[in-house]
C-alpha cells in the first residue's frame, strides 16, 4: 500500500509499505478520509518522535478485514476510530483525567512502524482495546469527512464542558481556524454570548456560517478592549486560547474578568510563559487546560457530529482542501503554512490525483 512516512524532522515521503497484518481481536480499516491535525504537524516539525512513523489520527473509512474473535463489526462497516482509549480503572481514570492514563498514552492504531495513528496511509490496523471501546460505526448518510471530525469534536466538547459555561456569560475564543470554530460553536450551544477573534476576515466569514455573530478583527481592533466592552466592562467570563504558542496567553488573561476562566487548548509544547501571578491570586482568575479526547463523552460527542450533519452542524464546510495520498507532502506543507483561505485539510487516499 501507499503511505506518507515520516523519516525525520521535516521529512515526509510517500512510499510503498506492507499492508499491516491484524490479530484475532483486531480490524483493518481502508482509509477514506483523514484530517491533518496540528499535533501531527508539531511532531513532524519538531522531531519529538522517532522515525520512521506514519501519522494521522482523524481517521474514517471502511472495515476491510476483521480478526476471528472480533464481535459487533463486519467487513464493509463504515467506521471512525479513536487512536487513544484509557484503561478505565487506574488512578487517573478514577479521577477522570483520562489523557494522563498510561494506557491512554499508548496509540492503538498503526499503518506500520511504531504505532502513531496511521491515517496517512491506505490501510490502518486497529488494535484490540481500541476495537472494543474506540471504534464507532458511522450512520448511513453521514459522509466520511464529517465522521472524521468525531475525534477533534470530542476534544473541543471536553474543553467546553470543563469551562461549565452558563447562558448569561460572555466567552472569547482566540483563533478561528477549524478548531477555534469548533470550540466557539460548542460554546455557543450553551447559550453563552461568544466573541471570536482572528486576523483573517475570510475565517470570520466561515465562522458566521456556524452562527458566530460577534467577530473581532485582531489585526485592527484591540481584542482585550472589545472583550471588556462586550461584557459591561468586566471582561470575558471565559477565554479559550485556540492558537498555539505562548504569545497570546497574556492577551487571554487580560481579556478575562476577575474570577474568570482562561482555558489553554493548543499549548502542547513545554516552554516558558509569562503569567502575572496577581491575576491568579488577587483577581482570582483560573488558568486551566484541556488536552485530547474523553471516552466519558464519546457517545454524546459522536451524536453531535452525526446528528449535526442533518441539523446545521455540517463540518464538511470547514474543509478547504482535499489531497490524494500521493500529494500528502503538499497537503502537510499547506497545513503547516496556513493562509486566509486554508482551513481543515484532508488526505483522502481514493481521491483522484490532480
């Protein structure tokens, strides 16, 4: 089969590799669509993971083979797959901090080499504990692209749940890429007033398609001042930082009201950041984080995506570019250097090469 193989820092090559063999409790998925996630890009560009590997974890496709002991799934079933699933009984699972579970940290999907998701390939092997608890059937009529959003929507839904938003609150979401729009849309579903900040008017136009009606042009407006003006001078009750890096943490903290919450969603790299301790102590602002998906809300999150396709939450509108597997290197290059007109980028092995 063909696959986009990570060979080292900034080095991804489309190669021919063996189709992964499956065990008696495993399944093989023929990939139909795989979204490119920012975490995939960070691994490719920072060298945080050893090579070779095949990344890609926002995966949907069709079951091509099932192991002899697999129950509940058959060849031909349309599915999406989570690549992380927790053990459910360790200390962290009991405290509902599932992303810190050692089993959760293991990747249960591979297209070969060290398990790393494998969605940037024609076929993916799904391991036993993922088959049991992380393989989700796609309802009829829901396209693969929509289904591939189940995992990223889960991560955003988890983050919004952590904020415990109320209908009388004002929320600021900094960044209106695909993840920022998902976070803002889910926050708006709580009844809260949602402000969205981004440099690109093109992204605000897409956000408006999801009912987000309070854009802030970060290139021309003072985001902090607007957040205060929109909340009777207090500042936002909650601020979600959906942009990577640490440069905007100070902006997020300044935009939050005394007693407000600031949630870091995209800060996945260790490093130094300047935070005013008096913001936390005297002004009683809470700085919290949310990382990865939660099995606890898996069914509810999947229903948001599947039912949403028919009820106005059509996430395929976030897809700006689709690439064949043969053009995966170009897809990764574009995703790494997003412009005003680039949003969610998909690799689709069956897409005709252009």
